[in-house]
């Protein structure tokens, strides 16, 4: 099929590449000329495993193209996807200006029936606003063109985005138009073999499904962080509790890992946005507010532990930091717990020596050059001259370090394990003080 995608960010680029891979003709539109030029030369603006070969191959074969010119792109697409950003505005609501501006652009150029598909995570009711924006512009033009607007939220995870996109566990399609649903069925048929993964519903339910999925996952994490904080105080080990409850299939093992708090481009933004949506409709969604509050506090956990370790005085200390990205397999630093930790350390007069396998450039972009931040080339370099070590992102490379070496180099051997990656006994046996998240029991011999 002929597909047009507005926005070559995470969602747009991955969706475009995967749809091209499945044999569709895809044109991606972005306002950023430099980004488009880069993509045409195989430069992928994000770090996402498996994405580059698909983009390069499909661009070379002509299945995938990039442009800044909306007119021919809109003429091309039977399906026109909107996959632009919805950053939070000052009060935490999703800012719809990019989505609505694409809608107006579509209205300016549309000259035959097309299905406009919204992939961005948008407030409930956006499909109606997009429809109205297109209709208004068509009206100004005096053009009578039929079109449908469908909500088709994306559930991909950074780091697994290509895999999630090629093998979705469900495809949510919100539309009351049979004609539009038929087109999406055809588009998604190759993703939908063996059993039907498509769940068809109305637009508003589809829009709410996306928020509900993210809010549910964020709730599981904050719940576990709450249990971890209780475990610490009552002398229990949350890692044992996690295994004990995860075995119940009604609870499950996924997304119950306590840690330094959730980050990324979705959970923090979407939980806040859903709370705003509820408030806008006269409902106080207290649980969602608490999910966010617990997470915000969790991001201060590591700093609090480090401060306590040094009896409140971290000024002049140097902290080695492993992992900067908000999770492994990405270079994304949005809402990353590492940022809260570094900023708190700097504020208190401490220095940071950090290593991340992918997020070095991103860290420099955000913080620039500064005296109290040294970005190292490998994990062990961070230890030189450092007092203690904090682990914030659970990259595979950090899983089984040489504890004897860490003990030998750190001035004040202590590990602050923000992901409960290590066995407290192994660390303590190496002569290193261990601090985990919610692991009161495991340190009592
Ligand atoms: C998430 C959703 O998983 C995805 O479906 C949606 O489309 C976008 O948001 P993503 O933000 O890429 O994806 O990351 P994810 O792997 O879900 O992790 C989010 C955060 O939760 C990370 O900071 C991670 O460290 C944290 N997390 C996850 C925990 O702290 N504990 C867990 O048990 C799981």
C-alpha cells in the first residue's frame, strides 16, 4: 500500500521502516531538512538496535523515501500517519500544536479519499479535533474531499522498537468507519498472521487504551518501589518478595522490578497527561497522582543513600556512575534517574565520573562541558579517584563486574545499586559496602 508518515521521530521512523520492510511504499515527511538529508544518507538520528539496516535497505530499494515537501507526500498516501511529538506543556497536558499543524497541512493538500491515522499519544477526543482541523481547511479551500480519521496508538518500547513493531502483541484500531478499518486490516495483514491481533473499537476508547496501558505499567513499578521502601524498613528483601508475588499469574513477573524510578519519553508524560485529562473532565484521579509522586521520590533514593553514607557531607566527594540512559539499549536521557542523581550530587558539591555505553553524546548535549562531570570511555575508568560507585542503568556490560578490582580502586568501597543488579553477599564478601533498593534482609547474616 502507499503510506505517508508525518514525523521521523521514534514512532514515525520505526513505523515507516517496518511498513516499508513489509512491502509498502512509504514516504516519511519531516520539517527538519538536516534530519531528512541525514536519513537519505543512512544517518539514523536515534540509537535503536536493528533500525539502521532496515532504513538503509528500504531506502536503497525505493520502498522508503524521506522528504520535507508535504504536497507530493499527501498525494502519495492512501494512509497518512501522524506520528509527531506531543511534548508536555507547562501544566503537564500533551501539547497538540504539532499534531494539529500536520492536520491543517493535510487539509491544504488532500484531493481524494485517504485515511488519516493518528499514532501519536494524544488526549482523548483528539481524533475529533484532527477531523475538524482538516475539515476547516478543506472548507476554506472550498474542497469537498472525503476522509476518515483513525486512532491507532503505538506500543513500542525503546531498545525493542523494531521487534515490537514487526511482531506486535496487539494492534488497536479506533474507528467507526468500515472503509477505514478495511484499509488498516489490509495494511496490517502481514503483521497479523496466525491469530487476529487487531482490536477494533471507537476512537476515544483507542486513545484511552494507550494511556491506560502506560499508566498501568507505571503503577506496577511505583507499587513495587513502595513495597521496596517498606521492605527496607521492616528488614525484608524486596527481591524475594518480587519472586514470591510474580509467580501468581494474576500478577506476573513483568514490570515489578523496583529501582531508581522510571524514566523515558512515555511513562512520566503519559501518567501526568492522563491525570490532567481526568481533571479536565471533573474527576480527581488520585491514584495516578500518587504513581507520579512515588516515582519522583524514588529518583532521589540513590542520592539520599549516598548522602547518608557520608553522614550528610558529600561535598568534595567523587561518585563513579554506571549508566546514564533511562534504561539499557537506548541513548535516551529523557527523565532518566541518572539526571536527578547527578544534579543532586553537583548541587551538594560532589563530582561525577560517568560511563554509559551509548548515552555519552546525549549527556554532553544536555550538560555541556563542566568541571564536576567527567565522561569516561569504559566502566573501570570511572573508578579512578572515585570514592564510591552508583549503578543507575542495568546495561548487560555491568552485570558481572570484577568486584576485587572495584574494591582495590575505590577510596571508600561502597556500591549503590539502583537496579538490584548484584548479590549483596558477593559484594560484601569482596569488602565493599552494599546498598540496594529495598534489601533490608539480605545484609543481615
Ligand atoms: C514504554 C512502554 O513499555 C511502551 O509500551 C510504550 O509504548 C512507551 O513507554 P519505554 O519508555 O521505551 O516504553 O520503556 P520501558 O521498557 O517500558 O521502561 C520504562 C521505564 O520503567 C524505564 O525507566 C525502566 O527502567 C523502568 N522500569 C521498567 C522499572 O523501573 N521497573 C520495571 O520493572 C520495568
